[in-house]
C-alpha cells in the first residue's frame, strides 16, 4: 500500500512537472513579435537592382522581397557617408542631432538610444555580421560593443574575386540562429562590405557580363573604362544579394521566414564621382524592399511615399510593441505596411558634414538638402570649400586629390581628361566648386546636371523649398539653424591618416 502511494505521488509530481513545462513552452511560443533581418550593402545606388530596372545586375533576393512585400522608390539615406548613415539608421535620428556621429571616422555617443539595445532590453536576441556601425571608434562615445549587436564573424568563404571579403555573412547568420533560444525573437544585422571599393578590375567581364549592356548614367563619360568599372561594381552588388538569398533560405528552412521582417537596403550610393559623399540621387537614393507577410497587407506594392532610412528604427520598435523614445524622430512605416491612406511624407531630408577630412584643417563640406517628387534643393553652407575635397593631396588625410571620392578607374580617367571636350563639364560637376544654392528640376533633369538656382522662372519654387528645408532643420534642432555651437569641423578624426602632419584644427577658444 505504501509502495502504491509512493508511485502515485511520483506520477502526480511527474504530471505536474510536465504541465509546468507545457505551460512554459506555451508561454514561450506566445511571443509572436516579429524577427528582424536587416540586410545592408555598402555603397549601392537605387537603380542597381533588377526590380528597380537595371538590365545587367542579377538580384533575385531583392527582387523576391520586393515582389512578396513592398518596394520603396523614394527611399533616401540620411547622409551619403558610411558612419553617419548607419548612426541615423540605428538611432532613428538625422545626423545633425547626433553630435560627433554626424562625421565619418568618429563615434556614436551612448546617450543616443539605438533600436538594437531597446529590442535587446525587451527580450530580443541581437547580433550582426560583417560591417555593423562603422567606421570609427566606439570607446570615446562611451560604448564598448558595436551597437549593431553581438559579432558573428567566424565563418569564412573564399570569394570569387579580389576585393570581395572572405566573410561568409550568411554562414555567420546561421551560427547566430543556432544560439537563439527557442521561441525568442531575434534582430540580426547582415552588413556586407560589398560593393565598397576596391574592385578587381575585369571581374565584370570575367563573370560573363557584356560592357555593351551597361546603362551609363549621364554624370559619367561613356567609354570602355567607365563601363567596365560599372560592371565590376555590379559583380559586388550581386555578391551582397547572394548572401541575402542564402540567409532567406535559412529562415525558410527553419520555418521562420513569414514571421521575420526582412529589410534590404544600402547605407548610401555607389562609390563613383558625383555619387557617394554627395547629396545628389546617385549618392543618397537607395534601394529599399521590405517583406513581412504577417504585418504587410497587399504585397507586391510599389511605395512612392518618401522615406529616410532613419524611419526604420521606430518601425522596428513599433512592430515589436515598443514605444520609441522621444529622441527618435523618424516616422514608423507601419501605416504603409497596413495599406492605410497616408501622407507619410512628400519629401526626404539629406545632410553632410565631414566625410574623409580632405580639406585643410580637416574641414568638412556642410550641406543640407530636401528632395521632393519634382525637385532637389541643396543648401551649401560653406561654398568656398572644395565639395569633393581639395585637389591638393597634401591636405587630405588619405593623401589623394579630391579625396572625398574613392580612387577608381572612372575617377582617374575624369581627372586626367578634365579639360577635354565632352568630359570637361562632367569633371567640373564632379570635382569643381559649387554655389551656395542648387536647384534641380527632376522632370526635365533626373540626373541633376543643370543647376537652376537663381533662375527667374523657378524663383518661387526655390524660395519655397529653402523655407521648407530651413523650417524642418529649425524644428528638429539643427545647430546650424538654431545658433548652437557648430563643432563638426573640430571633432576628433579616428580614421587612418596617410598624410604626415595632417590634423584637425582645434576648436577656437
């Protein structure tokens, strides 16, 4: 009798344990907040995906996400330079609110909340591979880890061409997934270093691409040098897309894809003259596609509303039922996801301060822009400075002329032939000085080649856009508009310095 009672007691304890375990499993499974896979290339312009119309590049992952989700045709980075753009993405704020983080090769002060740390505080597993927040030093800003998350970079894969990193980004994403606790949502940053320069010259041709098929933007001369340079660039765009495709396949294999918000974009435009480090579309307009079946109604939509990438941070937080902090002034995209009639935005705002320190004293080229459907208006605060860096390499931290523009076959050709007929105008647009105000009529000049600022015909448009831009800057507390200290020219520069004796001018007493 006593033995039976003991057995019954053991059975009751076992049943109770199983019920507790079952309840625990159910509680874990009830966390139906979406996972987030954020995929960001390094230096890719809007036009260079299949879905956005390029006839040469093959981007099946981007095209699929666009087809099964949303494709944004008016998405813009907050700054056409790596570190500041990534700081804006993480913090949900424009760069003029981020102090040192408004410069590349700087830091991201810890007082600025990031969506990653807020998600982690609310139970998300956070990780990244490849290029997260970068380049710069985090310690001066009070951070000890990359704000993109815990680093997963162990997996390596032999690349097809020199210039492509050996990092197996998709393999590292798999490693991350393997350590995420069952039922716990995750947020992962898959950031490739491609298509950042350098490229292996001739890789485009070697991969079977025909230079004759390339669409050469009219901001460049049209010749074999430029066409092959563009082909080599597209090879690296495809490498990024292939890694995203493998990451999506891994999610599919695990049954996690449909509860994952997959975002594909770039930090800014392509590494060519009059593109990267400029406020023109080639430098600031980026591809953006988002897939999330559980949160997006009516997939395969093209979104014409304007958005900045800083809108992603509050979008991620609200999708996870987290109220964004007040400092995050980006606007979430959830109404667009739901298909609601929305006036989300009819304009995007873009900014630059110091890029690579290629003017005397490490000075930047401060400028702000407003981009609407019909116009691009740019205000250059220091028009007496060289916008693409000084032609004198001895005043550039990188020891190259016009050092805000990465070295490339296209740049070299345009510099060497800048006085030749048919090339002089394009070279002047790429390397020359610019006036305080620029205005481009996009319906007649989509590549922004003819500055109409000062024309009588568009005087009212120019005045209206200047006011709209300045009102926004004042409302969002840009120090250049509200009379606060302007320190970007004097913040420390933590990048590699190739020029002996180069230094940033100290703050005036």
